[in-house]
């Protein structure tokens, strides 16, 4: 297995890596796509040369891959985030979103379902800002600090990339607004334990990332061997067990909520 990726959100660099793998003549490529349109041309080229393609975490265009290993549906993630935000804010008030980039396809999808859920169920909730942090904790902290100053009635910061959750929490803590401005987001338990335990961060929502990685490798291997084919409705991923296949999506499951009550049970 060759594992590679850009050190920052760089769609062009992802394309270079895929082109290199095509030249190497690998059997299968598994890609988490920074830019859905940008990487699809390179992945289509790989498929045209007989290389199987699986995407995971963030999808490509449908004709650029064989299967998508879906950590949780965009609808499930968007609903989980918006429902939790509304619960913490009493279904009314201002909130802001910090994202990784304005082009990350998975986050664009999540934002769409966050807004659909808000409009349908929580019309008294208002999103006042969307800020990118380039997947950097320090930039997320700076953006959160700016938001806290710009919006004095802000009730919640929703962070939809992993580094943004502790970044926003640190900003809230330093501003002396822990408990007053709620913090939630998609992140890793180990990065957020201290903020969850001291009450700065209320809820971290994610999926079991080790399972996502393992399922992706199982799916890629099975696809390369011809054991996973279009039309499948179930996929057996070794010791991980059986997973549902809906169309060309292999579903890991529902989002998981890490809270003060359970976060110590996880180490990643």
C-alpha cells in the first residue's frame, strides 16, 4: 500500500499524486477528494487505464470512481450537527460555521443539509457567518476570535473540520465565554478531550475513523480482486463485519456523538 497526500488542502497536488500512481500502474486508487471536480479528470484517466477507483470521506464525480466508502451520509451529518446546535441554543439564536475550505466537497454537502434542517425545523436559528480555516487550528482560533467580536449575540460555533473544533474552543476559553458561547463540531476525541471535560466544548460529532480507514482498504482490495462488483447490496469487510451497499455507496453507519460521558472510552 502506498499512502500519500498533500500537506495542506491543495487539489492540484492531489492530481499530481494520482497522475504518479497512474504512471506506476497501481491496481486500485482510494482517494479522499479535496476538490470534487478537480480530481475527477485524473481519476477518470486512471479508470480508462484499467485502474479501479474507490473514494472515501469526500467523493469525486460519479463517473470518476467505482464505489464511495461513505463514513456517514451528508444528510445524517448535517442533521446531527443542526439538531445538536438547536438543542444547545433552545432552537433560537445566532450561530456561525468554521469550515476547512470553501471548495471541500464533503463540507459543501454538509452545509447544504445543515441549512435544509435549519430552515425546516429551526427557523428561529440564524447562521450569521461561514469562515474557512484552511484546516489549521491556529487559523480556526483566529477566525473564532474575530467572530466572537463581530457578533456579540453569537450563541454557538459549529466547526465542520477537525482542527477547527479545538481552535474554536481555545478562542472561546480565552475570551472568557466558555458556557456562554457553545462549541460543537466534527473532530477527533483526543484533540478535544480537555475542552469537553472542562465544559468549553459540548459535543464532538464524528464517526469511528479507524473503521473508516479499514473499510476503505477492504473495499479497495475486494474491488481490485473482482470480489466487489456493481449491484452489490452487502459487503463483508473481514472482522469489521457486514456493511450495507446502497447504489455505489458503502455505508459505514450513523454519526457518533462524543460527550463528557463517553469521550474517555476512545483513543484516536
